[in-house]
C-alpha cells in the first residue's frame, strides 16, 4: 500500500484503532481525533485546485485552523498572526516560519497574478507537549 507521506500517521492510527478490543476507550478516541484535526489542513494543501480567495483576516483572534489561512494574502496572514519569525524565497514561492514556544507553523505563499497567497500551511508541535492545531495558532497569534 502506498500512502502520501502526510497520511502515514493518521492511517497507522486508524489501523491500530481497528485492532483494539471492543469497548469504549475514550483516551485513544480523543488522541485519534486530535491527530485527525491536525492533519486536516495537510489534506487541504494536497488539493490541486488553486486556493480559494479569502478576505484578509482581522486581528481579532487566531484562526481556528490552518485551512482558514489558505488563500490569504501576506497582509491577511500578518493581520491574523503578526510578523513571521523567518521568511525566505524559494523559487516562485515564499516560505514563512512562525516559531512559538510549543509549536511552529510553516506557510507557503505562491504568486497568483501579482498577489502572493497562501497555498499551503502546516502547524506542528515542538518538544514533548501535545498541541492541537488550534492551540498552536492561538499561541502564535498571542505573540
């Protein structure tokens, strides 16, 4: 079976969950739900269609997930999360890194016409603490 690299962990968890003895296992169910929520944006980033156009986000709070960043302009991302820790050009793309205490966020902007827009984004925990995607974005938005 061939799986996309970003899908290996969720598929493994789903397979392991199917091998578990019958009966409710709340902790395993909650852990599986957190993993699936964290990988949902990765799946959205695999879509070959151009990202949807979105109105710039106002700095009224963190996005609920990285999917909310897809299609945003530079200004929209900065309004939602502030200035990135690092920026680097990569061919036609621009890569932004937001680094927090317990997580990091990678954002890839591609030029659509003359306006760079977010085409892909992924949040990840750093260290040993469990961190949801929403928790990571909240941490980064709060500075």
